[in-house]
């Protein structure tokens, strides 16, 4: 309730739903192995979950959803898997963009694009341009992203500007990050049984409620998402205050 004063368009939900949910989608590979399928088939199934969770966010009027699709450390995976993952992003982007637009979803891709394939960068630019003025769910997808990259990149921008050099404070840093202007995540979810932040949104997760589940991403359906939302709703967020101060 304190965090959104500067974001008049994004008010906290009365029924204790998060405004911004950030997710690390983990477990596609293990899901595929269990079904005797290739890892790529696991990622393909993971895309179905992405669609289901987007639908659930729309239904519940969640304003912002940020998904970690590919981290800078993921380049270390087998070349074939990396190639297939990027092929999948490209195909999904091309295939789903009209539907996202119809649903008034505003898409933003965050991460270092300088090393991405030209065709993918063009598809990203087109998708962002098409959906720029949409007013529904804000969908952020992190591709070749890391929280440290984002901070470093932002601080370098600040250092280049002689005006800002004198006055580097928390607000100034928040304003040069990829998700500047959006409220910080209220709820962070990581599927796949691992309890780590893995270099995701390091600055923005400072006060976020963390939720970890053993469910593998392809199995993370709407009811699993609702369990996470219910867990979040039961938590008391203090932002450093005492329980008494919160009344
Ligand atoms: C983690 O599972 C998943 C990824 C590194 C890729 C996530 C990508 C998708 C869900 C599909 C594409 C998404 C969009 C938004 C188009 P893992 O491979 O680390 O699984 P494991 O830990 O079981 O091996």
C-alpha cells in the first residue's frame, strides 16, 4: 500500500492480490525427461503454461507480469538447446503477437539485445511498437537479461550524464533500469523446486514476497498459480515497519 503512491494508475488490489508478479519459470527440462521427451519439448510445453498464466493474470486484473525466459548464464547450455530456445521465442513472438494485441496486452522485452539475432530483434521491435499504447496487462519478458547487467547498464547511463553525476540516489537508479516507471514486484514465484533468485531483478526484488514451489513449470497451471496468490494474500507486508505500526 505504500509502494504505489507514485503510480496513480496502478493501485493496490483491495482483495490483496499482487499488482506485479515476477516469475522464474524453472523445470521444463526435468518435466521433459520424466515424459521421455527432448528438453526442447519441455520448453514448448512451457509456452502453454505462459499462455495460461497470462490468461489468469488478465482474469484477476493483475497489472504487470514479468517472466524470466533466458538469463545471461543460460548461454552455457548445450548449443542446440540455446538455438532451439531462441527459435522458439521467435516463433512464439510471431505467432502470438496478434492475440496479445487483441487482448490489449503491452509487451516489453528486457535484456541485452545487442547480441541477439537481427531477425529476432526486428520481431521484438515490431511487437513492442504494435502494443505500445495498449492499456491491459503489461507483459515483460526477460531475454538475455540479468539483474547485474541491468544495474550496470543503468549506472553507466547515469555516469555519462554530467547532470546526474552529482545526484545518484535510489530514485535515479530506479529510473534507469529496464522496468523504470513500473511498480516493483509484489510477488516473486520460482517453480521447479530451486530456491534462488538467479540474478533476476536484483534491485526491484528488495521488498518482494518470495514463493517457491516444487511444481515444474509445464505443470504450473491456473490452480497452482492461484495457490501462490492465496499464499501471498495471507502474508503481512511490513516494508520495514513493526506489526503495531501497521495497525
Ligand atoms: C527453465 O527450465 C526454463 C528456461 C530456461 C526457458 C524458459 C522458456 C520458456 C518457458 C518458453 C518460452 C517462453 C516464452 C515467454 C516465449 P530448465 O530448462 O532450466 O528446466 P530444468 O531445470 O528442469 O532443466
